[in-house]
């Protein structure tokens, strides 16, 4: 073989040729890189490298294809692409609303919600210590009047019991993980949460029925009248002994409570139903459209998932608010006021209590009875 | 310690859906549920791109934060797993997830969404490793067998990478340098903020 006989000198010579060749190739390569880079407008390798390190910006920034970055921006905004699977909604690659949901639900909603509930209980305890139980000033009489018939009481308790169940099982969804898990362990808490969810989902319908019933039977007693202003100005006589502003069947405070329950209750029910049947309604887009007619500029193009996020946040915020309102309502209807519970218990209230708190209503009842008795007498004669 | 991540290279994905099929088969995912999907942007237009997406196993996972039960948890190597025994099917994780990863056997049938299902990085669930119960609920536990997720292993163009975040981001960075254009991997800014890679 000729190779094997080559002298050391020729080998050296060969090495020099290789070195020269390599230098030429290296220079050519450099030129090629330089040329490619000056043709592409993206700049140097170093720039590409720094871009690669910046994980915030999207991939595919172009070589003279400017629509690329627009495309990725659209994806970031949540525009939908195509998928070959059945669920076409899944064409959305990324959605940002979840961050808002997380921040709110685990942040202000969680802490302010807890503060509000603890706050209202503290406030009522303070009120109880200062004012004590509101007594019947003129003492108990022997006579009672029927305040709520059995159907009214049924409707009230349907609403009330379902509200308590929904409130507890709902609050459990927010606070249970933090309050109960340490006490009962993860596994038992899972069972509790599951039971709570089932209760919440089914009892919801009882709540809606209760809401409709009280609306029908009590709406006629709840339109504002001139006595309400006096009642409100006197604070309902709640803060001073012996003050009893006149009222019909419902006083101004009760009317406010009624409308709060109807409006907030309906809002809770609507958002709840949208949580129960996800992605079926455009509750918020529709509501925003109506609000926008008053000159606001709220978004009316909401994606399905944004609707769900808003429903969840709204449902819990309004619920927590109503829980606070109802805690106060329960207080005044039980320990807070002597004789009040009977109205919804037996339906029969003490006449003196009725005269103090619903004077006009009692007058009306009495004149009705007198008229009845009179007509009976006429008939008998 | 290794920190497991997915990386989807839009410049390489050819929308063959092999990853989707591999995932369904390997994990025997129930009918109608897709743990992984391929999304095509500008389909049929110039500049069309596809991305294979599933749970990204986020570092500070939003799903864990909003779950009202202790269903979802993160393993030492960053894989986000869940317990179907604890899940109550409320759907909150789906509302919070940036990538639409959590799936439900029923979407709106009177609140009974069923237990959440999602990509496990082929790492099963809380049950005993490679047990029958684990397989039935969560699919294969390839991680316990020392293997990577099948979707990425099968990807013919290696558009989908799975593995230690440091390693796959190096591979990707090299690609970007060779291409001479491009930036961070898609979705990484959202899934792994402050990752620095
Ligand atoms: C009226 C009909 C109602 C319906 C249809 C409804 C439905 C729902 C649904 C579907 C959820 C999601 C969790 C789950 O799947 O169980 C939920 C959560 C919740 N509900 Fe309701 N609900 C209703 C009434 C109420 C009421 C009256 C309250 C309060 C007193 C309430 C308080 C809550 C709370 C606090 C949550 C948790 C929200 C969160 O986790 O951020 N709900 N509700
Ligand atoms: S991608 Fe979604 S499901 Fe996966 S860890 Fe992140 S938030 Fe959770
Ligand atoms: S659906 Fe299951 S995993 Fe998702 S947030 Fe609800 S309980 Fe948690």
C-alpha cells in the first residue's frame, strides 16, 4: 500500500494542507453565517440566544414573516384554533381569566368574606350586650293574633332551611379545605365535601321554589309607603326603648330584607344554575349588555369559560353578603326580640307585640273583624 | 433535582395527532375524554402552526390553588397528580387552568360532572405504583418504570418533548439557535414563571 510507505516529511506536508483547507472552510462558513444573518432581519445569533432565554415571549418570531407574532398574540388572547377531536372548545390554547378567578377566590374573597361573617356576629353580640333583648314594652297580653298562616310559614321555612343548607355547604366549598381538613383528615373531608356538593345541587331547587312562593304571597305587602320613611328615621325603634314607629304588616326594615332576598336570591339562583349547567348560558354577557345601555362599557363578548369564572365569583360574593344579612335576620327573629319567633313558629303573635311593631296592621285587622262582625249581625237580624 | 416539563415546538409539529392517540391508548382514557390535544392555529392559511397541549404540570399550579378539596398535588419532580377518590367534580380546576387541561366525563349533566381526569405525565396517581387500581383510574405509570410519557416518546418530529426541564429547554434552545429565530417555548411563561430557562 502506498500510504504505508509515506515518509514523515510528506505527512507534515499533508498536515499543512489540511490546516490551510480548514482555514478556508472556516472563513467560508463565517461568511455564510454573516450573509444569512444580514439577509434575515432578526439580527445576530446572540440575539436569538437571548430571545430563547426569555420564556415569556412566544415562539415563532419570524424571519420576515410579520404576521407570525400577530398570530401568537391572538393565541395568547384566547383565540380558538382547530382541533380534530370532538370538543371544539378545546381549540383554545390558553386562557387568562383563571388567574383572576384564583387571585380573587383565594385572596380578597376568602379573607374579606371571613371578616364579614365574623364581623356581623361580633356586631350583633355587641348590640345584644348594649341593648339586650328587645322586650314587649307593654308586657304580654293574653290575646294573640294570627300573623302568618300555615302556607306562609311553610314557604318561609322552605326558603330558610334550604338557605341554611346551601349556605353551609357553599361556605364549605370556600373554607372547608382550610378549616375541616386539619380536623378530620383529607379522606373524610373529601366525603364531607362530596355530600355537601350533592346537597347543594339538589336543595338549590327547594330554595328557588321558596323564593318564588314568598314573592307571590308577600309582594303586595312590600311596596314602600310613607310610614317607611318615619320608621327608618327612627331606626325602627330598635335603639331606643319605648319607641315604636307605626308599620303595616311589614315595616321598612322587613321590606328592605324582602327585596334583598328576592333580588340577591334571584341573582344567586341564576348564577348557581349556570354553575350547575356549565357553558349553557351567557348570563354575564347579557347582563352587561343591559347595564351598558346605562352608559357603561362592560365587555359583552365573553367566552364560555369567562362566563363560568364570573358566575362562580359572583355566586359566592353575593352568597357571603346574604349570609351576613340572614345572620342578622336570624338574630332579630330569635334571641334579639321577645315575641318575634312566634310569628313564624306558631304563626300566633301576642297582641301587645303586634301593636308595638305593626300598629297599622293590627288596626286594619281589628276594623276588618269589626266589619265582619257587623255584617254578621246584619245577616242575623 | 429533575423538574418534569412538557415542551411543544410549534416549528416542528406536523399535526399528526400521534401523541393524542398514544395517550388515549397507553392510558386507556375513557371515551370522549382527551388528555392531550393538538391545536392548529391559522389552519390552512400561510403560517399555520400546531401545538400539542395537555396539562403542563405548572410550577405554581392554579388548579391546586382553587380546588376546594385536597384532590390535586404535586410530586417531588413537579408532576401534578390528582386523587379521583377525593375529587367532587366541581369543575373549579378547569375554570382556573390556563391550558384547559382538566377533563370531565360529563360536562353539564345536572352538576354531576364526574371525577376530573387529566394528563398524569404518565405517572399514575396516589394508588400503589403500577397497581391495577392505579391503572384503572389514572392509566399507566411509566415514570415508575423509568420511562418518559409516551406522547413525547412517540413524537416522530420530536416537536413534543417531555422530561427534565433543564434538559429539554437546552435541546430547544439549540434548535432556536440553529434556526436563527424564535423565542421561548410556547406556554412556558405561563406554566413555569420565574423558571429562568
Ligand atoms: C338557588 C340555587 C343555587 C344553585 C343552583 C347553586 C349552585 C351552586 C353550584 C353549582 C356551585 C358550585 C359548586 C358545586 O358544584 O356544588 C355553588 C357554589 C356555592 N354556592 Fe350555590 N347554589 C344556589 C344557592 C346558593 C345559596 C342560597 C347560597 C348561600 C347562602 C350559595 C352559596 C354558595 C357558595 C358560597 C358556593 C361556593 C362558591 C365558591 O366555591 O367560590 N348557593 N352553588
Ligand atoms: S396545566 Fe392546568 S391542570 Fe395542569 S398543572 Fe397547570 S393548572 Fe393544573
Ligand atoms: S373538579 Fe375535582 S380536582 Fe377539580 S377543583 Fe373540583 S374537586 Fe378539585
